[in-house]
C-alpha cells in the first residue's frame, strides 16, 4: 500500500508566534511530494521536523498573502544551492512569478533547475498521473485564493485467481472484466462481474481550504474527502470579524465538513491571539464530531473509506 | 551608562541548518534599536530570543543575496498587522524597494506606517543623532555589498566640580572649556584644561563586514572599533574557494581585525558544511587573539576602550 500522508509544517495565521509558524504542509503520496503553501520559515520547519524535499515536484500556493508564500523564495534558493536539477512546478496566482523572478534577478541567481510557473485561474485539474489527480477550486477571500483537492484514482477491479486459473481469459477479456464487464462462457452462461472480481481498494483523498470565508460553494469540490484541512482562524465570539476579514470560525469549518460529508476535519490557521485553541475544537465538534486540531510537526495518514 | 549591545539572531550562510539561521543582528544603543540584515525567519528568531522590536527605526541591509534579506517582507508585514505607526527607514541597495513594494502591492497591503527606503551608493554617514553616527562602506562581494560601522560620538569634557564651585565660570566660558579650552584668571594666570576638566567616557563602536572577500580597503572604515563582526564563511583549507566566491576565511577575518586594531573580533556567516566551527576559532586566533565565535541568541555588550 502506497503512503498517503500530510505533515503540518505551519498552522498559524498572519503573524508568527512562539507556537505557530505560518502556513505550509507537505503531502507525501507514494514517492511523490507536494507542498501546499510555503510561509516564512518553511524550509527551517522541514529541517526541524525532518521532512524531506526529495521528489518534491509541485508546489501549490493558495494566495498571495505573505503568510502563505514568503518562504518560497528561500526554499527555491536553497534547492538551487544544493544542486537541484529536477524541474519544479509552481501553481499559484499570476503575480507570484514576477515576485520570484525579480528576487532571482537582483541576486544574479541563474537557477540550475527549471522553475515552471502555472497560473491558477479556473477550477480544474492541475496535476494528473496514473494514480492521482489534483484540482484547484476558488475560495472566498479578500484577494483571489484557491483550495486544492488531491484524489487517488479508482483502480481497476481485481480478477479472482480461481476464475483466471479455470477460464484463462484473453488479454482483451481481462481488460473488459477489470472495467466491470461480465464473462460469457461458450455455452451461453454468463458469469457476473462481481462473481469473478474483487473490489479495488477505495481511493483516498485530501482537501485544503485556507484562507476562506464560510462558503458552501466549495462543498461540491471537496465532497467525501477522507481528510479536509479547513481554516479556523476565529471562534464563535468572532463570527462577525471572521466574515469581515474573509476568514472562517471553527464552527463554520465544521459546517462545511458536515455538508461535504468528509471523513475527518483538521482545523488550522489559528489566530495568533489564541494561546490555547481547545475551545475551537469544542465549538467545531458540536457540529462535526470527527474534528481534530492540526499540530505542527505531526503527520496525518489519510486512511481509505 | 547607556546600553550598547548586539544580539546575534542568525550567523549562518546561504542555506539554513539545524544550528544556523541566516544572517540578522539587532543592535540596541540606548533606547534605539537598529537591525542589520534580515534573513528568512528573523522575526521568529526575535520571538525565540525575546528581542524586542520596540524603537526599531532603522534597518540596514548589506546586499541582495536572500540569506540577508528574505525575512524583511515578513517583518514589515508583521509590524503592519500589529499596528505600527512609527516610520521605518531601510538602507539597502537600490532594488530592494522594488522587491518589497511589489509584494505589498500583490497582497493589497497599504502599510499603516511610513516605509522609507534609502539607497546605499557611496561610503557615507547614513544615521546621525547627538550621540551616534552610522556609516556604510563598500565590501567586496559578487554583487554590491555594504559594511556598516556604528560609532558613539565623543562627548564633551566634564568640568571638575571644585573648579565650577570656586570660579563660577559663565555659560560661554563653560562651553569653551568643555571643548578643551583653558581658563584665564583675572590676574593673568591660566588654568590648563586638564586641571579643570575630566575626560569624557570613551566612545564605543561596532562594525559589521558581511559578505565580503578579504579586502584591506575596509580597514580605514573600521579602525579601532570595539567589536568587529566579520564573516568567516570558510577555513584555511578553503582559501581558494573563499576568494572565488568572494567570501573570507576565519584567518582572513583575523588579519583584517589585526590591521584595523579592533578590540574584539566576532566571527560569523559560517558555511553550512561545518557542523562544528571550533577550528575556525583556532585559525583566527593564530592571527588575532581576541576572537570569538558568534553564537545565535547571545548578546554581546560593546565595552569602552
């Protein structure tokens, strides 16, 4: 079974504190790594928590508030200094490329590896391989902001060994059966697909919504994911401030989780004003039981089903 | 007696390690604070080491390699979010303003305080009050790089109390005597200045040279400072690489310290390849005895004389 896990590198909001670094999280899916957001100090957090950047091929930046990308230029520079040659793809709002290239220009840095920017401008698939699909979708924030959802693809059905041994189906027949087809015997009898195959493992999925106001428009994009990371900057008492600042309360995050029917909700992007966020968990759990407070340095395994 | 001290926030070089953050240091002189360089994570280091940014009015950025300024935009943003109103002066190579303003623009941040950029382009005084003078001078690096020297001004001589009590000099006479003048008695006898005054306390001074190749041209600027912070990226075995990369070895830093007749030499900007830098201290001390390895989080008091 392939790994599918996320390590929280930072779960704070706009200003860092003794407890919280700005936002970043590393997904490891099989031998691939994907970074979502890259606040200041992300590369130090990776060192601290021993999170490798090996096979980090794609970085997804949600929006251009600094607590979500100020660490990117440092990470890009460090990978250059360590001799990276593998291309790096960055998906981000349009202006990030200008910001990064300007800094490379004035330091007279000619990167040793290809740095490829892709502009987020519509909800669509932004990464696709034979096992995994990553899509972006719009959030509702003061400036354009994007959520991300990573979904494993449904695998083909598995042929039962005793069926293959007994009937020795041809290559094309096997292909059709794996797609759900039945098998017709020479005499006209039909073996139903479910008799001759086994369900493939359930695909796993993870979604990221930060920063955003409460917005039900995200629900179709994140439907039924195994883990939803949703921002919970504020508490119930600050519901008005949350709306005004285009952020969410913990309870609102839970409402989105409930509407989307997700497996587990992981709260983050906590306001620096809270030295303790236990009450956010209490408020969220009143709406959605399977809620956790994200913890920096902790790795969450995305389980099937 | 007024404070004059420097706290090392980061003394690493281009890439951060578990031991070293990129360059930054905070000077506290009386109630003023001055920041020299601001590598990524500087604001977190300030939190970690409880270094206040109160009365931080001036930031001096040596050059536009990222390990000396990538943390600046984060610090600027944080001070904005905490409601700073006091102007902030930044002395830096020309292009830094473009880099910072571009990032503020795309995050739609309208700073609540005046951010005033000043371009470093000649060796000159860049800060001057009644007690202190700060000057910049060119270093020798791959891109334009600046050193800084902070010197207290010599105070006026102090009148001896018994002289004032006995002769009750007038205001103008007192002024002349404080400047070094003698005092003529009515009968023609002259009281020499050294009989009627006391030496003022010796002024203190601190200089910063990073990043730079070995270059004796800096010596006149840093002559006799109490503490010289000089980069020591490499060791003796890497003298050729140091020259090629426009950096210094620890021994070269000590040679500059000796030529400038400084009080103490503080080494920093250590290459990430060294897990231990004790041999840098040994090599430097062969040339200049009063050498120390800078330590992150440590405060060095600049003593008189």
